[in-house]
C-alpha cells in the first residue's frame, strides 16, 4: 500500500526544525535501544507474591486517616448519590487503611519495577522524575485543567473528576468512535485549540514513555490498536483522505510541530485527565492489558491520603509530583480517600462552599492532577456499529428517494447528502 503523502511543513515549522530536534533530544522522546536498556537497568526490581485475598478490601473505599474517613462519611451523608444506577444509589462503605497488611509501600522518591515472584512477569512499574522540564510540566498541568473544565466528568459518584479527551465510544445507546464532546459551550476555534493542546501533551508524553517503559507495555497498546480494524490513533480527526501523523505543542513560548520526519508516534486513541480522583477497590477489563498514568502535580505530603494502591499484591504508592504509574487494570486497585474540608451545617445548593468548584478540597490545599492513556474495550464495538450504520445508509451519488425529516412523503429531488435540504414545516 502506498505511503500517504505528507503536506509540506509550514515556513514556521521549517524554521523551528532545529528547535524541535533540541526539544526531542532534551526530553528523551526518541532514545535508541541502548539508551532505553540503560535506563530500565537502573530501575529497582522487587518480586512479590500475589495475595490470596486482595488488600485493601474489594468494593470498599479506603481512607488513610480516621479524620478522612469521618469527613467523607459526613460529606456523603449530606450529598445523596447522583446516579441511582450505581451501587443501587447507595454510597459504598469506607474502611480505615491498615498499613501493616501491605507488602510494600513505595516512597515518594523511588522508581521501582515489580515482578510476580512465581511467574517473574512484570505487573507494575513506577517512574519518578519523569518530565525533565519543569516549565513543560506546568504547561501540561494547565492543559489538564482546561480539559477537566470543559469535558464531562465520567465518574460522578467518585471523589474528584475524571474526563476523556481524544476518541471515545460515544453514547451507550448509539455507540460510535468520535472525539470527546464538551459539556459547556466554547467557540469552535477554542475547541480546536483545546483538542490540539490535548493531542500535543499526549504526544510528547507518549513518546517519552516509549523511551522509558519496558517494551511489553508499549507493544500491548500498539498491538491492541492494530487489532481493531480502522481504529485511529489520537489524530484529532484530520481532513478526510489526508493522513496526518503530526502533533504540536507550545514549548517555551513557541508552537512546535513534531514528527515531521516520521520518527515519532501518535499517542493511543483515548486519553483521560483527572484531578483529585479517588476510587474504591475494584478491577476492570479494558481493551488492552496495561494502563499508564502520568501525575504532573501532587500534594506535598501523602500522609492524609490520595495514594494509589495495587490490592492484588498489597502495594501502596505514595503520591508524588512528576510520576508515571503503570499497572494492569485487571488487578484489584484503587486510590485512598484524602482528608477534606467539610462545610458546617446542612447542605445548601446555594452555599458556595458546597459548590463543585470548592467542595472536596484538601485542608493542605494539595491537588493531584495528570493524564492517562487507555484503549477502551468498547472501541471495537463502537467502530463496528458505526460502520454498520453507514453501510445501511442509501448509497451516495445517485438519484434516490429520501424521507424528509419534516414531511411524511418521500422527497425524490434530493440527489445526494450534500445537496439535500429538508422541507420546513408550514407555520400556522
């Protein structure tokens, strides 16, 4: 199959090509095999046996402190569950963390790779000090904030917010592969800018991960995407018929375009951005085996909660700024509840202290913000159903009868979808 023809780089991108090379090299977005092997060999390796019974306990929230448990119980007592379909409309119980039952606690400054003591297979990787450029990391935090601001929260019953960017599976009633929609109005221009910034952040992060993570994790994503016919990477719906593997991001005040010579890779199709997100102990089946999360910002102290844990092996990771965490979602996992400031008195929707922008705030003012990559198991089904709907539509380009959306009689004058204009109802 012939390679797609690339559009010529703009004058500005040609001028900045040397700058792009410098950024790629400085961030380590294109390490060779020797550099990657040297980095992975420097990571501490720990072998652990899988627990017979997961801890923290499955299907319960876990609080790091008794104060945090009491605060969330009081807060949730005032705020009934929004979605009655989730757990029968009931809040899950909160248990207090017993650190003596954990097999391993990962300190804030430790990078570590875990292997199963019996199978010797890698099941979890933690990398600290991931992004070497602090200004770039701050820009990524700002991008995550904008994604969270304008996109719909997917897990409304859990603390914090978790939202999609890139491609999603659409509405459950009508699955389709399309870009994540906004939950509040923004101009089409800013919508494109936000999509481009999301893609650029994910593109830089993904190529840095390709250089640093064991190949089995990267191959898991790429092979899953290849095995879904027609599944796009995060290309943000380029012009039809024109393949575009480029992505851009503002680095040091300059908009740089990456991958003009095809030496990098577009990120996986779907991304998630989160702030102060926590969930009960659970496991899930995604389209692929691994899950990668990048924490750009974290609270200074992990002592009051907000720490990720792998319950299948009894591991807790102390939350820290600039961290990558990779794990298998089919293992039991979750995040501990953090202490919060609960308003006095009875819940009042008109009280600004109970509004969504001020609730669930930590007493230390800390925030956990970052982004993640996933390949949803629903992508293949959404793509198949979208293709089936398109195949069932009348063929384009010929004279055909089409039923107007306003009238009951067939409209035989419509030649194609492009020139079809429905009849408007007569006003009375």
